[in-house]
C-alpha cells in the first residue's frame, strides 16, 4: 500500500448529514488504539494489533497522510476511511499500470449498524471523484465479512473477480463515478 497521489491534501473537512471526515487529531489517539487492537474489528482483516506494541507506536498526534480520513460523530472519532494506492504485486487490478486507488474502512463496533460507514464512504468517494475525475476505485474484502460485503454493494461497487489471499476467499470490486454510456 502506498499513499494516495496526486491529490491536493488535506481537503477542507467534509461534512455529511451526521458526520465530519477530517485529519487525525491528538484527541483521536485512544479511539485509534481501540480500533486497531479490537478483536472484533480485526476478525476479517488479519486480526488485532498487539495492544502494548501498538500503543507505543502511535505518536501523540496520530500520523496524518493523504487519503486517510478520521470519521467524527459529534466530536468523537468512530472510525476511519482510507483511499490508498494498491500494491502492483498483489492480485486484483483494473488498470494496466496497476496502482489503483483502493477504499478501506474500519469502524468501532459500537458504531456499527447505524449506516455511518455507508455515509462516510459515500462522502469519501464523492470527494475522490472530484479530486481525480474518472479514476476508478477498487475494494477488496473477505467474502465471509458480511457487513463489509453489504457495504460494498450499497456503495455501488461491482464484482470484478474473487481470489484466495491470506488463506481466505477475497471479493474484489470496482466503483466508478463515470456512468457507463450506451
Ligand atoms: C465493515 C463495517 C465498516 C460495516 O459497518 P456497518 O455499520 O455494518 O455499515 P453501514 O454503515 O453500512 O451500516 C449498515 C447497517 O446500519 C443500519 N442502519 C441504521 N440506521 C441507518 C441509517 N440511517 N442509514 C443507513 N443504514 C442504517 C442498516 O440497516 C444496516 O444494518 P444491518 O447490517 O443490520 O442490515 C464494520 O463492520 C467494520 O468496521 N468492520 C471491521 C473492519 C473491516 O472488516 N473492514 C473491512 C475491510 S475490507
């Protein structure tokens, strides 16, 4: 995974009906540690990070980078949405030069089941479509990850292929802001 480029970063905070997508702040540190060390969150994404080690590694102000949005509900972080460049050597590509923009999302379990992930990801995709018009976005998720599979469908991703990776079946889909003509 490499950082998203070429985009002007950071954009102004993105406001949706209930949420704000913004850069990480010092006050998000505890929620970020919670997110990455939660066994529930880690179930289909390689497991949780070891808490002690992870806590030591997260700086006072969690690292900011192009493509990383903290999702804020009433001033508190409930999850993150990311847009990165997919590594060329991994399976799953829709462009001859690889390096597609790839959507990722992780939310704290107490924020599941409210439509927040749909709302935040749709806003991030909308921002992306404005920043890099006509570029597709890809998404890869384990087929066993029901919540993530439903989210991908709601966002308008369509299946390209399925393959095995990390010992599990993966669903690989694509989204485009350009409506196909004809
Ligand atoms: C994947 C993940 C983000 C999905 O979260 P989620 O809360 O299920 O996703 P959504 O925002 O789409 O919410 C949908 C649910 O909210 C409900 N909902 C309630 N109010 C709603 C509203 N106002 N608008 C929309 N949906 C609403 C929907 O009915 C749906 O419930 P259901 O799943 O019981 O049918 C979350 O499970 C997660 O963080 N998982 C761990 C990390 C992970 O695996 N990431 C995938 C990496 S590929």
